[in-house]
C-alpha cells in the first residue's frame, strides 16, 4: 500500500460510475436525436416530392419541413429524459423504457388519424411518427441494457 497506484474504492467511485452511465446515455441519445431529426425530415421531403401536401384542414396551412425536425427533436429529447430517469430509478430501465416508448408512440398515432387531413397526408404523418421511433427506441433501449448489465 506504499505505492501511489494503490487506491481504496470509496463512496465517490459509485457516483463517478453513475455519472459516466448518465453521460454515456445522454450522449448516445443526443446523437440518435440528430439521426431521427435528419431521417424524419428527409422522409417528409420525399413525401412532399411525391405529392403529399401536409395540409391540415383546421389550420389550413401546410406543415413546413423544418417543423418536422423541430417536433422530432423535442420529443426525442423527451425520450432521452425518460430513459435517464428510468436508468436512475428503475430496476429494469431497458424493459420499462421500451414499453413506455412503444405506448407513447401508439398514442402519438392518434392525432394524425383525427386531424381530418386527406388520405395521403394522414398516411405520411403516420409513417413519419414511426421513423423517429424506429431510430430512438432501439438505440436507447440498447444503450440502457449496456449500462445496467
């Protein structure tokens, strides 16, 4: 124990490990958020290029491409916050996150169905809800699993 390399693990070492797990999860989540934003915006641009107008009857205006990126980014960050909370307070964060995220994704499909838009817009909006879910849910679930094993 005379060497400078001999250390005794104390309470602070657990805190450092927990901080590292959160930072890793948040970093992974933010990269996935950017990927989801890009994928959703590209899918919306593709849909617009083939004739989907994204016009919602209540407002009478078309949803701009930038709006898809902003909304995707916001709700993806909400997903990262939920994942971080589950990492902190759940005994099984990956499983709880997957079930919660899938349930919230299903709930998010309701507004496009009741908005009163034409069939092409409704179908495209449903698909555009699934694109970020397909990026975020597996990425965060995998990241939670790797941090709890």
